[in-house]
């Protein structure tokens, strides 16, 4: 049996209330990096110094464990676990993953937060590690189809909050094999990771233009912000995914504030109907590497930050908006446009926003260019 190496599982608790369960829990916890073994006080001879012990009713501990751990693995009967956790359930967005392992170690059951909490994937990994059978009842996993709520999560995609409320309706269409349109305008192409073919009920499109009115649901991977009557017609049956597909090419006066830079970015993105959620990173010239406002903004937004030498920026051909003034002071006829193009791996055709200039409340200037990443 091997170790289970799962990045999220630093917050795992392995819990048992019986003698056999305590032995199994001890062995499993040893294979889970960072896992906490929690046993009844009567099993100190099994858990030793490495375990945490409790006395009294298990129900008194569940609330604290729900707040503390990302994953809870119970060596307790399924019915008992359901009763124990029921008063503490809040949302699949926040509840921990809950797994149950029977007292003989033959089955690992995904009980709660199968998709968002990762319980289904964890169930399969734990089952492999202990030689047990995984038990998963989530329809999209059993049916080998698209998990609407977590599609592309491993690629960094996020569901746009504006369409989060549509997930249940769209998921039902997917698992019931109704006609579903998958529209991918941008983002990584390797999103289908199952061994089985894509279900026949799902049709791929490059844009919304070809999607028929008969589509029961639409999964739309885009960095655009939709609006207008056409969007309103399809919105209730659509879930939008936001890939990290945009690079911001920034230039600024020395000392430009974080606020000025952010306002410039908002103006550029809003003018082109692009989503801030899709920004992957910022690119600029080496001379701006240590600009405090720029660094603070990238740190705050968790954006990648890359800089290029002036000579490399100057060598980028066909820049739409070269400037003699910029050339005089920076050694390159442009900063933001070539920086965005280099970082995104595109030519001028990949620019979705050409240089936009903005003067902030600090009376300092910032320029923004936006390029769409070549996937």
C-alpha cells in the first residue's frame, strides 16, 4: 500500500470509535501527509503518542471538526455519520469532504462535498491506498460526464458568480443526457480528462453563434462579459467558466499608485467587455520591476508578474501604437503592448485592447494593453 499524495489534504482528520476501526485509522493516517488521527480515549494503546483522543459523545466534537478540517474520514457506520453531521451542514461551497470507511476496511464511501470539496477524488485515492472499493454516487462521476460545478478547476477555471445559481439546472441537463452545448472561446483545451469519450449529448462549439435554440443547457468558457437581450434569453440555462486567459501589459509614471493602476485596468476591461476574473498576470518593462504600486497590486490580486528588457520589447514587430516619447525615455517605442504580446505568446492579432491611457487621482498616468493568451 502506498502513500496518498494529495495537495489539499493537509487538513485531514481520520476518526474511529471501535477497536478495529482504530487500527485501520492509525494505518491510514500514517499514509496521509499531515493527517490527524483522532480516537476514543479507550484506544490509547492503539494510537500511541501520535493521536489525539476524545472522551464523551462524538456528537459534541463534530462542529469543531467541521470548522477545523478540510477532510473528515470516519471509521464509523454510514448511518451514524449522517446523523452526526446533519446539524452542521451549511453549503457544498464550505462544508468539508466527508468519507466513511467500514469497520473491515472494504469500502470507502464518499458522503459529502463530492465535487467542490474533493471527496469523490479523495475516495478513489484512499480506496486505492488501502485496497478497498470506492463507493461514489454523484451522477456525473458515475455517468462519466461533465461535472458542471468543478469543470476545469485543476486548470484554474472558475465559475462566474453571476451564473452560479444556474448550476443545478445545467447539471440536471448534463446528467439526463439532454442536448448540451459546450462553447469554448478561450482557455486550455485539455479540460476533458476522463478515459471515456465525451458523451454524445454534448456538442462542441467555438462560439455562441452556432448554438441551436434546442440546447437545454450551455457551458460557456469565455473571458467576455455578456449583456443584452441575446444573453438574457440564454442566461438561465448557461454556466460561464472563467479561464486565466488575459495578460495585462502595463506602463506607468514613476510612483503611480495601486489605485490609479487598478482604475486604469477596470477602464480597459470594461470598455472591451472583458472579465477581471480572467486576468492571468501583468507584463511590463524591467525598469518598472520595483514599482511599489505595481508590485502591491499584483500581490493583492495574486497575478503573475513578468518584466522584459527594453531591447526585447523594442524587437517585437508591428506594434500598433509606438511612441517617440516612450522610445526616448524607455529605450523602446512601446511598453504595454509588446509586453502583453510576449507574455501571452501572440502577435498583434492577439491584442484585445490596444494601449489605453488613464490619469489617476494622483495626477499620474498609467497605460493598459490586454492580450489574450494563445492556448
